[in-house]
């Protein structure tokens, strides 16, 4: 039964987090060549996912830390971070025309965590009902499997960011792609959740 539950947990994690690989690849691309930056991406991913787990577990026990109506507005986090990253890239381009096109700020732990948490708003909606019926033993299995698979997700994101072809694209266009992906994620979260009557 334990292995079956672990398999269910792995499947649920894969389905709800596959989109994080693109975001992680962009963050790892921005971290390339910066001391300690990759560790900050991993720490941010774990911090953001831990917040998703905590909210989901609390929700499963009926406390309802995040009301359902609030979840669509989590899209404001990646939207704001994307706009800020776009403005920074634009200022650097205007102020330093001879700077390498791939120049961008090193990822910060809290920024990665915020994007992970916001992008995982839909995960909470999936996890809460599953956790509510899983029992304490089931919660331990789900949590353990999820935390191991976050590491796998980080390895996959770093793998894609370090492939020569992808690395060249991220190096040249990462300062444009990251804000674009963040803004897109934010807008999609807002629209899918019906925020502001969208």
C-alpha cells in the first residue's frame, strides 16, 4: 500500500508541477556563473513549495488558511516580479548599451519562492481534498515524496539550463524570456481564477 501511495504521490506531483521546469530553467540560466546563485534557486524552490504544502495541509484540516477566492490573486506575485524584471532589463539596456545581452540580476531566494508559491496556487486546490482523506500516514508519504521530487525538479531545470543550445538561448534572451514567462504566468493565474471578473 505504501508503494502504491508513493506512486500516486509521484504522479500527482508530476502533473501539478511539470510547468515549473521552464521557470526553473530560466532561473538556473540567470544563475549561471554567479557564486551561490544556483543554491539560492534551489532554496527558493523548496521554500515556495514548503509554503504550498503548509497551506494545503492546513486547508485539509479545515482551517482554510487561504480562502478559495484569494487564490487567483496569487497571480499578482509573478506578474509584479515579471514587470520588475522587465523594467530592470530595460534600464540596463538603456544605461549600458555595450553590456552583454544576457546580463540580468541573480535570482533571489524570496523571488524564486514567491514565483513557486504563486504558480502553485492551483496545486493547493488539488492537494487539499487529497490530503483531507489521506490521514496522517498518507500525509507523511505525500510530503516525503513531494520533497524528494522537488530535488528532481531542480535537477531537471538545471539540466535544461546547461544544455549548450538552451544555455545559449538563455544567455542571449534570458533577460527577455524570464519577465515574459513570469508576466504570462501571472496573467494566466488571474484569468483562470476569474480575478477582477476576467
